[in-house]
């Protein structure tokens, strides 16, 4: 696609519910990133994929967070037993290669509100 | 420790004024990359510029200019003759060679340009 697409754009969940957030990266982009952006803060790194391999998940805040990219394209971020502190915008980004010079293309984000 | 510091939380200017957004970074790597991203109200982070640590040449792109000074670990961003459409949150970010790919973002500066 022309850009990084994320769905849903908005999600309201009751505490304890499971949620799944989807990311469609730019076609052919090797690298895919998930970031979490709390209100008034900068994005914080969650996890990184190179094709289907999850190379770094050091930023995932707890074992309730799980991400996958089984075919090296679409990725899903799953949050189990949501808590109020999980409320944030979840940003997905992709890039064509893997280097520190990568320019990431970001999606518009999925705003999660946990009641 | 915060690797990227954007001390200005909010700035408000009147249209046509010049404005400088400050960014100070911290790294032990000799190879690193600095970025500026813009986040308009729609939420999507938009790439503005990337500099590598070996290139301290300042850059100008239309009304935008960037001043990179390794001696002070700063990468400041100036908008000349600001316009209402410049209103957004601006993020400075650092990518270090030794930590590869993950972008470390500052907390952002919210710029409001009023007519």
C-alpha cells in the first residue's frame, strides 16, 4: 500500500478484556516496529521485526503484550487482560531495510482506551 | 536515562515569527543518527530530516533549517516565518549504531502558531 495502515483507529476496552491491533506495513518493507505513545509523551519502543522474525521485544512492558508477524507482512499486537495503564496510542512503523539510518514511515496509530 | 531532551514542552508564536525548537541528545556512540518528526493533530508522525554523526553541516529546506552541533550535543530546528499549518508536536529522535534500529524519542515540543 501507499502508507502504513493501522486498525482499528480507536478501541475502547473494559479492563480485563483482550485486544488485538493490526498493522499493514508498506509493501516490501522488511522492518516493522511497534511503539507506544502515552498522552503528552514521545513514542516508546515496544518491539521490532525483521521479516517474520521478532528480533527485539525488550520494550514490551509485560508478558500480557504479544506481537507477531507470521508471514513477514501484516503484524498484530495483542494485549491480554488489559489494564488502565495500557491506555495509549500504539504506533506501527515500517522501513525498507534494517540500519540505524532507517527512516521509519509511521501509521496514524491505534488509540486504546481501557475503562 | 533520557537520551533525547526537548526542554520546551509548549511554544506559542504568532504567525510569521521565527521559532527554534531545541534538542539535546546523549550518546556514547561515535556513529549515530538524529531525526526530527512532526506529529500533526491527525496523529501520524511525519519524517522531516535525518542527520548522521559525521555530518555537521547545517541544512536548510524552505522555511525549515537545522543546526547540528556535536560540541554541545544539540540538534536544533528553526522554522522561519511560521505559519498556522506548522502547528503540531515536533519530536527529536536518536538512533545509535550500537543499539541498531530503535529510535529514542524526546518528549516532544508542542508548537502553536496563531494568526
